[in-house]
C-alpha cells in the first residue's frame, strides 16, 4: 500500500533521514521505533507532506506521491496525527471534529460525528467545550477522532502515548489495535518500544536516520534494545552528525 | 593561528572597506560639485547604516525607530553650534544656557552623540525587554514620538519650520572620518565579547541564554552604542545640510536606511557598507528618470529592488560574509581558471563571519 | 456633564474607526505572522478608487472602490507576500514595509502630491445638536459601519465553515493544512477581508477629510499597529480592546492637555502605550498562536 524508497530528508545542511526504505501492506500496523533524533517524526512528516523530501520516492496505493503540500496528501487518503496532539484549542470539540472532515462534502459528515461521539464518550460529553480545556488523554482522543473524520486509508500516528497516564496509554494502544481490525492501515511512531513491538505486525528500528533493524514481535525486544543502546556508542553518533 | 593573531587579521575587513571609501573621497570631488555632494551623502549614509547595523544586524531585530537618534543628534548638535546672534532671532525663547552656547564641531559631536546615547539608554529600559517583533514596532512608536516632539516644540526646534543657520562644517573629509570611525567602532564591538554574545543570541536565543547570555542586557548595550553612533551621524549630517526639518529624520530616511541594510545584507559589516554605496548608484540612476515620471521613481525602484532581494536573496548581497583580501585574490585566480561558476565565486570572495 | 457625554460620544466614534483599522492587521498577523505595513496603502487605494469612480453615483463608487481594493489586496498577497511566506516574521514585516513604500510612491507618480478632493453627500457632513451634545453624521456612520463589520466578521468566524477553518489556521497553520484546509485559500480569503475592511475604513476617512492622497495610509496603519500591539499581537479580541483603549486615551488626552501641548497629543498617546508594554510586553490579551 505504501512504498518508501530511499527516503532522504534534510534540514538545511543537516540530513535527518539518510535513505530509508520500507513497505506497508494493506491492513498492517507498522511500528517505527528508535531513540530521540533517529528521524522517526521526520519520516512521518515527509510522508504527510509537512516536510519536503530531498531524495527518494514514496508510492501510495500504487501511485507515486509528488513532493506535495499536506492538504493534498490528506486528499489522497493519508492522515497524520502529529506529536503533541495539536487540537485546535480555541475551538469546541465538535468544531475540531468537523474540521477533520474539511476534505469531505458528503452527507455523512454529521452521522460520522455522531459515530465518533459514540466511540469516544468523552467527546459526546464535552462536545461544545473548548478543546483546550480538556485533559491530555481527552485531547488525544479528539486528535484521533479528528484524523478519522477524513476517512483515511493510511493513518500516521506520531507518539500517541506521549505524556499520558498509564491507564490512558493502554486505551490508546487498544484503540490502535481496533482501528487496524477495522481495516485502516497504520504507521505508528513510538518511544514505547516494547508496547509497539507487541502490537505492530512489524517494526523498524531507526538509528541516526537509517533503519538499523526490523523486528516482528516482543521476542525481539532484547535485540532491539541493543540496537537502541548497544550500537549507540554516543561518540559515533555525534561524529556522524558532525560529518554531515 | 593564535586567537590574538586571528583577531588582528580580522582587521583586514574594516581596513579594506576604508580604502574603498578613501578612494571614493579622492575621486569624487574631481567629478564636480554635485558628485562630491552625493559622495558626502553616501559617506554619511555608510556611517548611518553601520550604526543601524550595530543593533539591527548584530541582534537580528530590524528596528524602525533608530532614526529618532539621528534627529536628536542633529537638533542637539545644531543648537550648540548655531551662532549666538542668529539664535537670538531664530529661537528667541531658548533657555539661557543654550542661547549662549557656541561650540566647535568635535564638542558638538560629543554632545549630540552623548545625548542620543542617554536617550537610547532610557528607552532601552522597557524596549530591550520586548520580544523581537514587538521591539521593532515599539521603536517605531519611539520614532513617531520623537518626530511629534520635534515638530511641536517650537521654542527649541522651530517646529515644522526649518531650522537654519547651522554652520556647514561637514566637508567630504569629515564625512569620510565619520564613516571610517563608525566602521571601526562597530567592528571592535562586533569582535568583542559583547558583540559575540549578541550575535550568539541572534543565532539561537535559547542556547545563548543557556550559556549565560543575558539577552536583554546585551540588547541594551547595543541600543546605547547604536544610539550614540547614529546621534553623532545626526550632528554631522545637520552640519552638511545647514537647514533641516523634523521630516529629514522620519519615514523616508527610515525606509532608505533599512533598504540599504537589507540590500547590502543585514548580517555583515561589509553589507552595511556596501548597501549604501549600491543604493547611491541606484538612486542616482533613477533620479535621472524622474525628469520623466516626476518624483517617486527613486523610491519605487528602490522598493522593487528591496522586495526582489528579500525574495531571492533574503540575507542580502553579502549573504553574511565579510570582505577579505585573501579570498578576493583566490577568487580572482579561480575566476581565470574557471569563468563559469560565477555565483559560487561571489560567495567565496567573502568569508564567513568569525 | 455634557462635556463628559460629548467625550464619550467622541471616544466611541474614534474607537469604532480604530477597530476597523486594527482588525485587518490583527487578522493577517494571526494567520501568517505578517504585520502588514501596506494595509495603510490598501486604505489609500480604496480612497483613490472612490475618487476615480466618484463621477458615478455614490453607492456604485463605493462598490467599485471595494472591488478595486479587494483585488489589490489579493494581488499584493500573490505577488509580494507569497514568495516570502515561509520567511521569518521580521522578513515579512520588512517586505510589507517595502511594499507600502512602493505603493505610496507609485500613487505619488500617478496622482501627484496634491490631495484629490472627493465630494460626498452633504447629508454625511452635517451634525446634530442633541441637548448640547454635537453628534456628527459621520460619527454615527462610523459606529454603524464598525458594528456591522465586526458583527459580520464575528458571525463569519464563528458560524461559517470557512470562518472556522480560518480560526483553526490562525491557531495552528500546519495542523490546519494537515486536516486538509487549503493554505492558499485561507490566506487569500484573509487578504480579501482585509481589503474589504480597508475599503470601509477608507470610506469613513474620505467622508471625514473629503480627499485622497498618497500618504493617507500612514496614520491609519500606525494606529492599527499600536492598537494590535497593545491588545496582543494576533488576537482579534485584543485588537478590538486595543482600539477601544486607544480611542479613549486619545480623546482623554485631548481633554486634559493644555493648548500648547495638544499638537503633540499623539506623542503622549504612544508614550502611554509604551508604558502599557512595559508592564505587559505581550499585550493585554496575548494570543495562543503557535509560533512555527
């Protein structure tokens, strides 16, 4: 469904993603894990069109994606839930959901909103409240529901569990699992390596802008940890950054 | 290379720039009085834009109010140099100490620069605390306030009427000395630890703060230095004009100086010197066209050039580089060897700011 | 007593005009981080539009001037600001400064430096005596126009789908694009609204002064800056509050300043604003706009 080929992304002279390739099949949930600065968020942003890629190609559903604006990528069926949730704080919960359907003009928007409220009871309760006044967990639900309102076929999730209470984190992972069973393909970026390995069909460990290894389940965790810290040899990483 | 040697070698930039200005000063008078006058204005503009650069360039905050210091310098310098007899009829209501003052140009420069510096120090108390964009706009408010005061304080400034009788002491050599003096002062400041701290804060406010740079304090210092310099230029400019009104230090001048700095490049002393020179040539050319279009073409052309620079080369022609002889020579040799990669050579002719 | 009521009436009409000037500046800053110096030149363009079309009937002239200024605003965004859209806020500000100067001097070349007088219906220049309080027809007009424009804008921003998209974009531009809101459409619409508001303000100014001239945009844009800065950059409510306060203190200084200090009234007004900023550097109602 999504084919990333030799993707490269640079911030000025600094190359953050140095040629990574991976494929996601229809209905899969793929994890991207790795330490801070490994290039996970950069990869997601490049797929979503927030960042321009400096090299490589991305194909979605068999068609090449040009280096396009985020508003065009959503229209292709790819939605990003960015890090830090970024709900529209000054708008009501319902307005946030409705904005999620910005690319749609069909008659089912209202019924979709009702469906979201059923799925996330908190959204029903606070429908007319300013989104900014809700808790972090509730805001994460708004952000997810808002992304789903676009009816994406590929959902990009950036650190959905960041800064949430353990109980809420469980809910988030459960929800991701549900969404996959509903047929939405998911690319999940996470710091929480073990949980991601357990959930995802396949995970890639990023390290210094490259894919260091791929893993399929929790049994690979020890090896993944080694890829995180063993090879880290912070001097080598620092040197590599300096050389770029 | 030792640190000290490195610093001394860096002097190359202001020395080279001074030589260019010296050349202009030698050549211009032979081309007639009108060209000589243009050269004087250009040298004064160099000093002015270098003064503006010492705040706007080093702190990274372009201000719209620095010409207020020029007005203060001009009026202060004029009031202490206009002959006592003339003052009696021009400004009969002057307070006694001013009415009887008549000093030489150097003293007037001290007074004008000092007063502008004092004013800068006072306004820096609130202004330096503001975040970048608000600082730009607050300085704009300061400019408007100064203009209003100058235009309405009749007993001191003759209000909107021209202040005349100012002795015209500014020769091309005085203008040259001002420009070169300003350049060396700002260069010394730029290389000093104060200048370094300010530049560090410009590049990355948070990292600089984390290493102990007090950005508000550094901006205050910079405001006072730039205020003093621009105040001095105000004195010198007034002694060139002989007659002036508050309008001479208001929006047109603000626009012109910002355009010069932006075109030359806000991030290097070389840019602050080259900008006014380029603009002088440009406005001279456009002025010839004004005989056809009527007044305004100069400003229109300058504004277009400025927008083009902002779109296509936002860091100005110098792109943050300083002029260095060693690299000019290299460029010359490379230019012979390879005449194609011209744009990269222009960059090489300037080396990055240390 | 009548003095006080008179002052209140004056302040109300002044604050209404200031609100019309400040809103578009705050609106554009909120969406794209641009403090638009050239907003004043939009006012100037609309005023010259009124001058050019004044030969036909007034309603048609107003309509044509509005069309002209909206087109000018859209063109300004397209030609000058889109190429630098992703630059720093300061680059944007300097660019708008250059655009403002360009348009001012272009007008100088085209129309000359003498003001062009524009005749407006005499009914607009009369004044009513209500129990010792003088109310100008133009003051009533200003208040009515401001209420209609602000009310319309508030309705649009709160009720319409596009208006809500604009609020979303003002809060977090990248996120708005991620849900599919088109950046170009939102920015163009913002400039169109800014142009229309400039047109309305120009109408008021022309009725007040009876003329159009090249530098007429300067004072309005300065007032707009000061009001938005005092209210809090990027916050619409802040801009309205700033405009109101500016109107009140301007009238206030008119009342308390002595005869010889009154010409320098603006110096006192802006001095007072600097004092406000000393206490609250981010303005009275700081916006929660995300800095990108």
